[in-house]
C-alpha cells in the first residue's frame, strides 16, 4: 500500500552522491527500486535516482514492520528510506558502483508509489526496440544512459547561455506565431479563430525577427529557439528542433566565425575536457567539393576525390570518355587498405552509389599479394591503366572506386561513398572532433525543373562584394558571404552576413523571380525597416540537438531529445497528431476534405 510523503520526510542526499565520507551519517534518500534481493534474513534493495544507485540494507535489527514492507517491494516502486550510512561487509564491496563501498542501514521506510511490471527493464544500453521505448518514453527516460544524455544537454545549454551572456549578447524571445515563410521548407500552419480563413506559421527559424532586432539597435542577440519545419525526417532531423540562434551588428564574416568558434572551444573544454588552441580550418565551398565531394566534409580521414578526367578523356572506354565529352567528369577515391573488400561488398557499394543517381561504380582492387582485379581494366590499354593507378596513387592493398557522370552526381555519390567506406573500414572515432568552416558558398542554385534560381541558404544572404556585378549577367557565378561550421561530416550550424542595403535586397528578390508587388506582400515589413538605417549585420545558428548528439558520440538526435517524433513525424506516446474536435474545426471555420 502506498503511503503519503510526511512533512518530516526531507531528502538529504541524492543516491549516487553518497560515499565512504558519509559513513556514520543519518540520511534520507528517495527514488525508484532498481531491484530487490531477498536472502531470507537479509533484504537488499538497489535504490535509483538520476544521480545513481545506492544499496538499502534490511536485517535482523530492522523493525519487523519495515522488514515486511521491504519484502513486498518490486522493481520501479517509489521509495523513501532513512537510515545510517555504513560500510559494506567484507567481500560485499562492489567496485563497479560509485557507491559500492557503502550501504544504508534502514530504520525508517515507506512505499510512496507502487508499480506494475514495466514493459521493459530499466537498464542502460537497452536492446528493446525503439518503437516500444518511445511508446513508453517516460520509462525509457528513467534509464541512466538516457538521463545522462538529457542532463548533458542541460549542461551544454548552460555553457551556451553563459558564453553568449559574457560576450554581450541579449537573450530575446521571438514569436512562435508568425507570418508564413516562402522560399523555405514547408511551414506548419496554425489557423486563427479570430481571423477566420487566415493562418499563422510556426517559425522555421527566427531569421527575420533577429535581423529586425539588429535594426532596432540591440547589437547582439541570442536565443535558444524552438523551430519547426514540415519536412521528411532523418537521423539528424526532427519536425521540431532547437537552435542556438545569434545575430551581431557591425561585423564581418571573420568576426562572426571567431565569436562562434570561441563558443565551440569553450564547450570542448568545459564539457569534453579537450583544450583546442589552434584556429579551425577554413575551406572555400569549391575546394570542399573538389576534394571531398561534399559541402560538409568529414576531415578525420583521407579518401579524397581525385579528378581522372584528363587522364581518361580520350580512352576507348565510353563510360569514361563519354562522361567527359558530355560536360561531366570522371573522379575516384583510393580506399587505402580496401583491397580486403570482397566482390559482394564491392557490389553493395555499387548499389550504394546508385542511390545517389550514379549509373554504376568502376573499381580496381590491388591485393596485398600483387594480384589485380578490375571492372574496367580490360577496356583500357596497359598505358591507360597504369596512368590511372599513378594518378590515384594506388599500391598493393588498395581499392580504387571511380564514378563517371555529371559533376553533381559524381560529387554526391563519391562524397557519400568515401564516408561509407570509412565506416566499413572501421576507422572513424566519434570522439576525434574535427571542426571545419566551409565558406564562399554559391549565393544561388538553379533548378532545371523549375527553370529558376533559388537561394542556396536564404534570400537575405549578402553576395560577395566583388561578385555583385554578376547578379544581372551571371547569377550562378555569385558567391555568398555565407559560412557553415562542420563537425565530422555533419553541418553543425550555418550563417551569413546579411543584406543590409534595401536596393540589393530588392535586386535579390528580383533575381529569385519575385515581382516588386510580391516582394512587398511577402516581405514588406523587412523592406520598410530597411528605410530607417540598417547596421551591417550577420549571424549564425547552431543545430543544438545535433551538437549534443555529436559531443556524446551518438548517431540519432532522438537520443538527446526528451520526447521526439518518429519517421512519419508522429509521437508514439501521446499518439499525436490526432483528429481535431469537430466543434473546434467549426469555430475555426475549417472543413477537412478527404482525398
């Protein structure tokens, strides 16, 4: 039978904080029963709270009523125990437990809440399937490893708040009900009861509000902001997520990068215990694509792309020469030591690149014993084959993988393939943190399907000064004052210097295909603000969930979010989204139309 908490029941310690230093002290602890062990004349209960586990001991000196209550305890009962800390008996010390030298001899005890048998055991590194864990997330979050992750997130949040406050940033909340945002991902729309037929949008980011805060003169803005995007989910993406969001006035791109690099160095030192003194590498977008096939390259390992186009442009193998003739390229990676891959594994890599629209994968395997096998060698002369090996710096033990196609396909497929090979070679250390700034992104990217340009980041990113002249004549050539911070192949955050000249902003909308009337209707409040003195400004937003995930050496951001969504953007625990009440729809003036 559960009992009420008494006024005199005041917790003195968390379970995991007790040690031999507390021997002889009378303490009061509260938490959940991890397990109960009945040894007849002795009963032991492992009591767990967020700090760890301590052993409760009941013996022949224990009040019979208390002993009987302890006998009835089962896993996940909520308990309050008072007693004296004592050393464990000889041979009973548990060196694997921080509190393993001591136990509490209980003299006052109560069961505050009983529990049914949980659907899974509350232990670290649970092998229970994710769907069951998420359905009972409140139980999953009791597991010590999950609690550790959520508390680690809290610690990193505090480091961020302290760092930005110490550097003069003002913490300002921006609206969660705002104007729908064109030129971005899909918005989550919220109907208005007062303004029937009209909708708010949940913010994809506080972008325009934080720019307006710079117009308002706050100079440095900071917010740990909730953001929402109605897009397909991946391991590093959720429909609602958190950003460390910032903006600064009177700055250059270098100023912004140095400020946020300082934050990451502080996190690495205060949270990870790693003191990074050197500046982060900076790499232009064009170089990142040429060397790594990606604008978020993982620089923990090699396997860099090598351009073979000149070497094979006149060869007799049409797959290679034809790609060059059609304006594409032929590039490869050398997986050092990769000759150990079997033919079946190479076939799997071929299927892997096909998911990135590559038509196939050419390969050469040079066994450590000297034998060479290849998918393309028979189509080339001996001289051409030797030239490829030389350019690829291939030697015994290596695996050369080649893609020939349009440049975009070549970069995408090889950029992903080098990372996949690194995983299969088991050379990636999740705690080998390699930061990289990628800079000078293209301002715009052209959609063949839509026949128009889109902003690569967003329409408010400033062009490079020296490229302004190309906005009319050659928009695809214009580079942006944009920068992404990359950690181990993941985009950790991104930002830019913003346009602060109304004329340039108007021109940007024009290049994107917006008429003056459309631009005014969608962004009139921003253009109006630009008439009243706008400071040069720029900022950056970190993906907070991604940052925590990477710092903990994890792969899925759901593991650092208390109540995440699953692949179809639903939450298994509360079963949302759900059908709305008919009366609520009528009040909003909304009717659901079936497909």
